[in-house]
C-alpha cells in the first residue's frame, strides 16, 4: 500500500465500491384524455380518447376505472372498455365510453380515470357534467280565460326546450267539456329558443256554462308535459254577424244564426235570440247595416229585441245601423234586458226612433244621430246610458216619457229639437248639453244634474238652456249654464216648478225676461254665481227665490239689471249690474227681503243699487246690508222707488247715499247723504275664497264689527253663522259680525 500506484489503485477500487453500476427504470406508462371534459345527459353516454404510452418495455393488461377525488367509484357512472392490452412499445389509442345512468344526479363531477397495470397505477383527470334528459317546459299567459258559448278565446303558449330538445310536440286538452276545442294541435321545435304559439280555445252552442280547470297536454315521443288552464263559460250564446244584408233567420230557436243562405245577418241573430231562454251576445263587425225589410213583426221594420240581448259593435264610427229614413231601429220590450255598445243608430224617420225602450236598456259607447224624431225614446223601465253621443236628431235628443234615465259621460248636442225632454226620472252626470235648437233640457218630472254643462242652446219657448215646468223638480249641482238664449223668458233657466241650484254658474244667457233665470215657481240658489246675463227685465234673475251665498254680477237689463222681483237674500253680493231704466242691482217686489248682503257698483237711470215699486203700499226690509257705491243717472244712486214704497231697516245697515231712498233708518244704521255719502271701503269684486266672488272690506272699513252676535240673524230670526265664503260669523277675535256678505277674518 506504500507504493504510490498501489495507493492509487486502492483509491480507485474504493471509488468503484462507493458508486456502483448505473440502474434501469422499471416498465410503466403515461395517460392522456382528449377531451378531458364531457357533458352527458342522464341515461346516455359520451366518448373521450385515451392515449396510453408504454415506457421501458411495459406490456400487459391495463385495467381502467372511474373514481372520485377520494378514490371511490361513483354509482351509475362507468367506463368501457374496462381494460386494454399493451403489446408493444407504441402508444395505444383507445376510445372510451363514459356511461351515465338515468338516476345519476344532475351535477358536475371531477373524476379520475384510474389505470392499473402490473405494479403501476396512473390517473388522468376527467370533468364530467351530467345534465337532464332532453325535454321542455310549458307556460300559458293568460292562464285563465272567460268565454261565451260559441266564442273563441286565445292564450299564449310558451314552450321552452331543455337539453337540446327538438321535434314535433302534439297538443291536446284532457277531458274538456262538451264542445270545447283547441287549435292548433301541434307545434315544431327546431332550435334552442323558446317557441311562442297562440292557442285558440273555442266553445260551441252546446258547451255547458260553468267554471272548468282544464289540462293542456303536450307530448313528443315518450315525453309528456302538462299545464293547467282555467276556463269560465258564460251562459250567454255568441252570434257573429257575417253579412250586411237584412235577412230573416231560417229556423228561430235552433241555437243557430242562419238565414236561408246560411249567413248570420243582424236581424237573423236578433230573431234567433228572441226564441232562446239564455242571454245572447251579437257581435257586429265594422260596416253599415241598413234595415230594408218592411213589416210590423220581428221579420221586418225595426229590430224587435224581445230577449236578453247584447248588441256589440266595433265602435261608433265603425258599426252603423241605418234606418234609411223608412224605419225605426231598435225596440226593447218590457221586462227584457238589452245592452247596446260600440255602434251608431241613425236615420230613423219621423214618429220612429233610434231606440224605443220599455225594458231595461243599457247604451255604452253609442251614437244616436240624424234621426228625424228622437234619438232615444224611453217609455218605461230603466235606461242607463254612458259615453253616448246624441246629435242631429230632429225633435228630441232623448225623450223620457216614463221610467228612469241615468246618463253619464255623454253629449247631447246640435239636435234641432230639445236635447233632453224628461217626464220621468232622470239623472245626468258629467254631461254636456250644447247647441240644441229647441232648448237644452225640458223637465216636468224629476231631474238631477251633477257636473253638467248646458251651453249654447236656444229656443222660441221658455228656457233657452233649461225649462223646468209645472210639477217638475230639478236639482243642479256643480253645473254651468252659459250662452243660452230664448226670445221669451229664461235665457239660461225658466222655472215654474221646484228648482234648486248649488255650486252653479249661470252666465252669458239672454232672454226677454230673466236673462239668467226666470222663476214663477220655487227657486233656491246656494253657492251660485249669476253673471253676464241680459234681458229686458231681470238681467240676472227675474222672479223671487231664496238666495244664499250667491253673487249676481255684471248682468244688464232695462229694469232690474241683477234681479227683478222678490225673494229672500242672505249673504248675497249684487255688484256691477246695470239697467237703462230702474234698479241697476235689484228691481224689488213686495216679497223682497235682504240680510247680510252687499249691493255695490251697480248703475241705473233710477235706483242704481235698489229700486222698489209698490202700487199701493209696501216695504223692503234690510238687515246688515251694504247699499253703497252705486250710481244713477236720474235719481237715487243707491236706492229709489215708485208708488207707495218704503225701504225699512231691521238694523245694522250701511246706506251710502240716502237721497230718494225713503229709507226708514234705525240707530244702528250707518247712513250717508248726497253731500256726505258713506263709503264702505270695499275691495274690488274678487276671489276671496269660497264658492263665489265677493267684495272684501278693507281693514279700516266702517262695516267691520258692527253687529252683536245676538243680532247675527236673518229677517226670519235664523242664525247667519257664516258669510258668503263659509267663514264663521262673528270671528272669534272680533266678537261682532260685519255688515254685508263678507266677514273679514
């Protein structure tokens, strides 16, 4: 060992001993999947390509299995083949089928393909998405339908395909009631988007009335889906007119509208309806339907509605029933219920009508026009009219001879005769009565107007706008009567019955007597304005009445610019009226009584504010009245009179100029003279709140706080608790009432 070479060998041997000889890797393989992600529908399979590459001479059988992340098999998910053989050194390419049982839950599974050969185990990742089987869902909108018998209704079906579904889907109803059919009976799905399909359900004359829960069934191959559908079948039977000809029904009572040519005419539909016990709806498309058949029964002349019938047009301008100047149009029999909507009734001759009714009639969206007599003649029963246009009818727009009328949201206009003639009971709401040549309204029955405009009507008789005659009772609330005229009495309204106005404006009317209102009956006005009217006598009002919270302004006449006659006035403002003769504000009669009112800014030849005439002897009592600021060109700027007249005081009046008044004053009165007139210090006529315009006293006015609370009463001893605006009398901070129509607050 001492020799250097020996030592070198020893070192080399030791090196060989330490490092040993090079080793050989064991046989094995690698795995690859393409694709490494699959989507498979329940009950189906998918394919991926396995590439197994042997290494270091590997050969033999390799067993295959699918496992989850924990190494466990997933029930229902399998791979085939379950093994493969490796016989050479080249890569092995094997198509693998991944099968998913129908019961496997829809989910995404992160799996591993496990390959075991000899002592070697290799794994490759596989993402498997399991989706539901191909199919579809159903939805209906609306899901509830209502139909008449013999009517078709439509709902929208939305079919949404799932998981690649395509194909033809058959549609049907499960056990529908008799006579109910469905169309179409199938549809085709060719792509992934939802299919929208209108479905028509049709009933028949034989379908029983009632409510049904139907089932719509959709099938394709082995797939079946259902969706519920509610159907309500009305007892009424539907007939649809399909000809404009005027023909008779071939076999009345057989539940079929058919003439000899198997067409359904309007007359045939009505005839058939008359012979059925169930109600009938007649659908009338757009067109002109001229009645040409003559006769006095249902087979000729007007249409005799002797059943419970609805006539349904396509609209006033579209569906027109024409009498051709030779026949009336509609007759409704007593005890029957008839509804007419969406059409025009025109050209009935004289002594015939657009509609004559003894039954229970409803008109909605109907035009009654150009009939030579009345558009509608209500002889009895009830009539309910809404959204109705009544125009161009020769004698009357509507004639109520008996029964009752309810008219809303409608127009009575440009009838050469009277717009409405009522001898029964009538109620009008939201109605315009205008441009009628025989006056707007004539009433001898019971009539109520609410939110109505009566304008631009004229007549040669009494009541250009409205005539309330004899025993008639008429009530107006929130009504405007304007621009009407007559050559005799009552340009706006003539009353010989019982008339009540509340919240009414009567303006711009003209007549011989009573430009605004002519009264010989019982008249009550509250919260009402009478303005801008003109007449020979009584520009605003002629005749007595009870006026409370009323303003009479800007009217003109020969005598009695504002008011001509008697009446009881409380909280009344008479302002800015004029007369070329006597009584600019009021020409008073023996029944005139005035309390807590204001007469100012009126003008006349004599008696600018008030003129009173008594043939023998008489007096006008005043209490709490402002009678000042009026003018006259001859005598009595504030008051004057003729005959044996006296204007007496019940206290607490302010008379601006007592010249020519013959005023019997009391100690509580404030009385001026021609040389020293009393100024009430009033603001101009204006909206000071409340229902009518008023003259508000200025802060330093002498009329303020003049009347003790115990004396705040009218001439009959009734408490005057509020002023014309509704403000309390007296005001709490003052303790006394003000003179005149306004209590300054």
